[in-house]
C-alpha cells in the first residue's frame, strides 16, 4: 500500500496526544475518536498531521498549501461554535481539491 500524507482536521480542543499514557479515562473520552483515527492511520504506515481548527480556515489553507496532503479527514462537527457551518468546511476542502 502506498504511504499517504493524511491531514486530520479536528476541533482545536480535541487535538489528541501522541500517547494515552498519563491520561484519565475521562480525558481520553473527550478525544477518543480523534486519537483512534490518527493512531490507526500511523499504524497503517501513513504520515499523519492533526490540525486543530476553531474559527478560522487560515491554518487549514496553509497546511494544505504547505504540506500538500494526499487525503484530508474532516472530523469537525462544528465551525466557530455553529453546527450548521461544518458543511462550509467541506465545501472549502472541495474548493481546495481535497
């Protein structure tokens, strides 16, 4: 399998650590999905970057332009605190051809 560059986009407060060591079950529950996605992609041999997004797409645009990922996993459930704005992040990724 080809090794891919995978960008995982998550809420800024849910960027997972590299390891579960030293974290309580309550802490882990907050970012379990984000951790599982990034750790499994790494385990499959892919190069992974996790990007926390809150209310600006500037960092996302820069990450795509600078790092040129092969694939983007969008785990955002809201943007700028508004659930219905998540669709605009998807549209932005499509415009960036991701």
